[in-house]
C-alpha cells in the first residue's frame, strides 16, 4: 500500500492541480466528476444507488467507543477566532449528536492541496478526507484507482439511508455527485434550493442614481451614461471597479459585462456545441467596450491590480459607485462602510447588462446544486468504513440538516412557528462578530460540508432587504441554459487538457490586459485568436465535448 501511495504521489506531482478541467463555464462551480477507463459502461449500471430496498436507519447517537480520524481545513470565517476543530462548538456537538468521537487534523488554510501531497506521501492516511477530489490530478476515479479513497456505492446502499433517499428523489443531482462510470466517491455538499445557487452580480449606489435622475441601468448604453455621470457629476475617481484576481478583469469571476456580448470567459454550450468564449466574436466587442471605458476613465485606472482591500476602500470613500460583488460579502460588507461616510448611501443590485432593452441576460453567476468543495471521502485505510458512513449520513437526515445549517436548538437557533430562527447571539453578537463568523462557529450553513444547505439559512444571513432583493434580480438570466454541467476529462485526458488550457488561459490574460489598457489595438485580437488555435484549442474543445457526452450518458 505504501508503495502504491508513493507512486500515486509522484504521478500527482507530475500532473497539474488545476481544477479548471471541471468548472470551465460553470459560473464558478466546482461540481462534477472525472471519467474512468470504463466510459462505455451503461449509465444505469452502478450509476444510482442500486438496491431499492432502503437500508436500516441509523439511530443517533451511535453507541460506539471507537474514534475516527478526520482531515480537513478550518473555515476561513474562523481565522483568528478558533485555532483548531476541537475548539469549535459545531465540531464538538457533531461528535455528541452522532456518538462518534473524532480526532482532527487541519492543513494550513488555503494550502490543502500542498498538505494533501505530503499526507499521501507519508502513507499514513486518516479515516476521512474533506477535500475537493475534482482537483485531484485525474479526478476521483484516479484517486480510487490509486488506492487513496474508496468507492462508496455499496456502503451508501447499506448504511446511508438518508443520502440514498435524497439521491433517488433527485436524479439530476445524483448525476452530478458520481463519476462517469457511476462511482460515488464522497459525501456531497448540496445547495438545497435554487435560491442558494445565485449570489453575485452588479452592485450600484442607488442614492447616486436618484440624485442624478437616472434609472437602474439595463443595457450597456445605460451603463455608459451612468458611469459618465458618476465621474463627471459625483466626482468618482473610479466609477466602476472590481477585484482583478484570479484573472485580470475577471469581473469577480462571472464576466458580468462579457455576457452582454453573448459569450463568457470560459467554456459553455450552445446549439449542441461546446464553445470557448474568448475565441468567439463577442469577446472582441467586449474588449472594445472596456478599452473605451478605460480610456475615458470610467474604469478604475488600477483595475489590473485591484485587490479586495483596495476595492473596499474605494467603495467606502465614494471613489467607486459601481462594482461586481456578492450579496453577503459584497452588499452586506459594503453597506455599513458607505453609510458611515454618507448616511444616505444605499447599495442595490442591478441586473446583468444586455445590449438591447428587454433582452434576457444570456450569462450570469449561477452555481450548480452540487459543489465538490467540502465533500468528505473515506480512505482505503479507514479502520471502520461502515461507522464513517453512518456518521456522515447524519448530515442528510432531517435532524442533521437542521444541525448543520442552524446548529443546536436553544443555543444558536430556536424553532419559531416551525421556522429555525437564529438567536441574537448569532445575528446580533454582543462582541460584534459577523454573522458568518458566528454561524461558522455553531453550524456550517455559511460554508460547504457534507450536508444539504437550507434556504432558510440564507434568508436570515441576508439581513438587509437589499441583499434579499439582489438574489432575485441576479437570478433573471439564461445561465442555466448555456452553462456546462459538472463535467471532467478522463484521467488520461486531464493532463493533456490542463497543459493546453494553462497556455491558452495565460494568453487570454495577456490579450485582455494589453487590449483593455490600450497598449495594443482592439484588432490585435485577431492575432491572439490565431495563437489560441495554434495552442490546440480545438483539442481542448474536443475533450470538453467528449466529457459532456459522457455526462449526458450517466
């Protein structure tokens, strides 16, 4: 086993750790599964939890004296608040409610991939790994084949009645949480309502619009008029600004303005074909627009390097009147900042822009129901896989869903007329801790994990009416029609795909930066397009197309 593990690690280090294979065109979602050698296997063969006889329900707390080992990151919400899992009330109570004692190990926050390499090389694996195995080189089928984690089909069938029933009742989600060959590889994180899948879009100073007598912009022309007014009449030094990372001019990941031209920054499907946005004509028109806006001073002059801290400062000071952000970490964070400087300031959501009034936006941020972040796999060296499965199945029970989303009744929430209502300790913390920090202390509703997320968490987390309204505004797009489902290349294809897209993405970043900043003309796009083609873009599209066909056959 140790030889197998070390061999696998060498293969891992030779491959790319890019997760882009799984989420191109998915609106930021890391959902999906990798293929395997057995791609021609019938979709209904081992693809669903096959035994229709329900397994016996586990009674919690489980009576056991065994301790299981658990490896996973601590939520970034808890940095500076809690140092270890053992200090977090949620993880203390999880053990009490399931009856299973856990011994935790946590990698440094943001360094899970690097830490996993070291862990696998040691050959000393825990019983459970909380990790995004879609970012594992070759995907989850490779992780199973290399002997790191186990296929869960039979174990779910026998010992996970709650997850089994949910997947049987939701075949579209069931399709997402397994590999092309039908292997279940981890206990999934599920966004249990469409409301939870949209959370990002354009944000504006509504008080400025009212003062200037302008409507909420719908078209690109509306945006141009508004940004000019912000600059000329409100003195905004950076009328439109947004965080530039991880991609230059990424507009916070979803390409809010790119979508107006019928394309996005990644892969998408249209008329039965997989397309790559930067290679389509609309991308050139997007570059033309942004070059003009930048030259006119309508976009932050530091747009290529703006980080979160700089953006916060620009919005708070009134240097910026429009941005792209989240309902929670955007409007929720920025509203008190702008109001502190200007009590009349109000931030609201604007719809994704279109070219012609009355059109429905083609693209917008929308995540899949399944996210591979926060999922929990069981390792091949687990001491008691059955016990691990029974414990993890708790998160999909009615009691477990309440606990994961809201914590412990009487402490972090109370049931009010059948509605789990967070206590003032969570939403109005006397120590002025943010709701996200408090929810992460007593529950997991605000971040991913092995459970089904509840809409009622978000209804309370979005304390402002403007936040709740934003979700409905941003949801009005056709993104679901065009975005790719959670697909991945096979283990064999993944290295080839990663190498191609690493070069192409680097090229697109270079092109976007140079053209928008005006160091190259818009017509330079044509030479970049030829370079994209020479880097074997056609093969990347071919790989994505094959992965889509396999997904559709699951």
